C-alpha cells in the first residue's frame, strides 16, 4: 500500500481545507500507479503506460475560464472574450462550496515548481481528487528532489482540481458545470467539472504569462525549444496540432521543452518537467521519440483506445476523441536537456496549420513580418483540442499563438519578442504544416518528412543564402530550393491544379488577415503594419527573386 507521504510544515490549513479523509503527499510514480489501479481510475497497458478516460470532456473548455476581478490584478488583465471577469463574491461562494465538497474525501498533493530557471521559478501546489491527476502533475511540472525542501515547500500558487464537483450556473455564475477560475489576489486556481488534465497544465501557464513579464521581465511563450550540437537554440511557436512537439523532438538535437518557455536575459528555459503530446495516429517511423514514450512506465495515455484483453494500444482509434494525449516526464526523451535551459535562440520558427492550402511550406520573414504574424497567430484549429469544435479544421487567429493563455494585453508579449529578435539578431521563419495542393478536403496534409527537411535546412544554415521568391500577396520570401524537398512543393500556387482557385483562396485568406489585424493597428508601428498581406488581382500575380541576407 502506498504511504501517505511526508507531512508539510505549510499544510492544507492555509487553503481552508479541513476534515478530509486521507491526504497523500507527493507520492512517487510507482505509488500513484498502485492508487490508480486500486481506485479503478485507469488500466495498465502493454509495456507500462496507464490508460485513462476523461469522460465527457476530452479537451479544454475556453468558454468556462474566468479571472477574479480584484484590486491587485484588475488594471493589468487583458479583459475580453479570453479573460472574462468573475466577481470576488462569486469566487468566495464557489470556493466555499468546493471546500464543503472536499470534506470526507481523499486528496492527492504534489508540491513542485514551474520554471527550470531558479531565478524565475514559481513554487506551486497541485491538490487533486484523483491519483492519476496527481501523476499528471508529477509528470508535467518540475519535481523537488530534496525531502527537506519538500517539507518546507511554501507554494506561490495553488491549483485545486475537483473534476467530480459540478458547478450550477444559476448559483455559481459560471457558463456551465465546468469552471476554471484564477484568483491572482489569493494565488489560487479552482478547476472543476472536467477530468481533462490539460486544464491543470494550462492554468499554470496562464499564471506564468501574468507574473513573468511584469515581475521578472521575462517573455513567456507558447512554444517548443531545442538546441543543436553548436549550442544554438531554436524556438517553435504554434498552437495545438501545428507540430511543436513533433518537430522539436529531433534525434539530432537536444529537447529543451515541448510547449511552454520563458526567454530571460540569460536565454530560454522550460516551464515544465514533462511533455503533453498528441498521439492520434502517431507513427513510429515519423515520430520515433514520442512513439517510444507511449510504451513507457510513467506515461499517462488520455483517451487512447486499449484492448482490454491483450492490453495493447490502438493509437489510430479516435472513438473517444481526436485529441488523444500522452503525458510523460521529459526524462523519457533520451536527448532532453537535463537543466531545461538553453542560450538565446538563433532561430524563431512560427508554425501554422493552414487549412486553406495557400501558405508556403517554408518562408523567411523580416523582423517586421515576424511581428505581424506573431500578433496575428494564424492557424487552423484541429478537431478535438477544444470542446465544441467540428471534425473539420477551421481557420482562426490566436494572437501570440496562444490567445487562450495570454493574461496580459498581446502588445506586452509582442513588444518583448520584437526587442529579443533585434537584440540577438534572430532569423525568423514561417513553416506551414497544414495543407498543400488545395484546401482541406481537396489537398493533402504536408508530408512530415518534407517539413522535417525544411526545419533541418533552417537550423543547419542551408537556407541562409538561397535564392528566394517573394509571395506577391503575403510578402513572404519562399526559398527556390531546399535540400531533400521537391522544388515543385515550395511555392504553394504550383501545387494547385487550378491556379485561379488558388488566387481566389489566397486573396480570401489575406482579407481575413487584414480584418483580424484591425484590432491591433493602433498599438503597432508603421513598419509592422507594412508587413500586412496585399490582396492582388490574379492577373498581376508574379513572383520576384531576391537573396536572403
């Protein structure tokens, strides 16, 4: 039987939690496995991972996220559709109901950290109702190895996760039975009504997006990062489904992290201690590092189908959701950077999954273009990552490639990125991992082998001085050749059978860019505005050639 773990000097009393049944402090992975099986929370699979079903909610619920409007943070938060207000009284009432619900129940606690750089680290406490969510926290955040430090751990932020407690909108002021409510004054996050573990991870990310830029002058980023043999690091911006995890897990480079990072005066550092990868239709050949992690002890597989008799996985089965996930400690990746830290990036790569099929598969950007596309955050939302989406991808704009998690105004993050690019002379690239040869339903998804070849060419310098063709609508500089990639796929217009249909679709997307950017025009420079697409009649579409310097 698992032990209850070490008791802490900073206990649950400060959170108002009392009269609970059993408290399991910082159980190890093996101990949590035992509790998961004992509680019948999941099923052990062949080779060692544990399979969990999250029930009704298999993705994030952005419409159920709120921030308490209180005096310490009210003037700083970017209020609107993303960050919606919750009153202090509403929070107190909901919190009281949660505390009453927890009485007489078992609790699992993980004391850990967010932020690999000790100078910018946030100490957190994750209190969960289920053992498997405690294992998720243990996987995803940075473990504290020293028992004495665990005993004296004083959390700067606490996350209380009660998936079996459902809110009542008429009573609690929520949008549904699900709630994710952040109170910066009380340094507390309440999550309920959903078992999807990604809500825990992203709530911590949202907190860091609020604290680090203001208090530490650190840029917080929704990106993956890796580093090469020459100690040159690279960062990959992108929303879920664009390839951040896949493309940064490269056997020829060391992985710093797969999703969330800070960029300080010293360089890049991972926020997390683990990875949370999409695994639907995962290919052992195309993604060997991640595939291997789905066969490891300690890995949590969310909503992955398993044969109950043989206990073998079926990664191609999307019966429960397209958003099947694997949570595993970053140590499962053999070439991960143990410290979670790297130097200043030499390359910034922005990933987009273009459902229209008109964006180039790879293109170089000027700093002004990089800022424009960072603020725009164009991609396609892939089915399953959020509640309520259809199976067909839809074109969206998510500022800073992570609007759902950006607590401050986008200009804060954009200005910080611009300064970093200029200061460190960073090369900037846009890579389309979406469709080619036509839009979704007509064209095909970009071959991952081609995308990897493009990324390798960026990182090894092969594209530094190649001849380019300027896209007449988007202004992006398309390489005329890339090693190990057919030339005819580089210019997207060439991949369409009917060029006039491409022209129409490209102009349609350009118009969407322009319309979306109107909300930011007052806060950006003329140079950034000049990087806007320029819809052009099809008869005038001709590429120009230049050298990348």
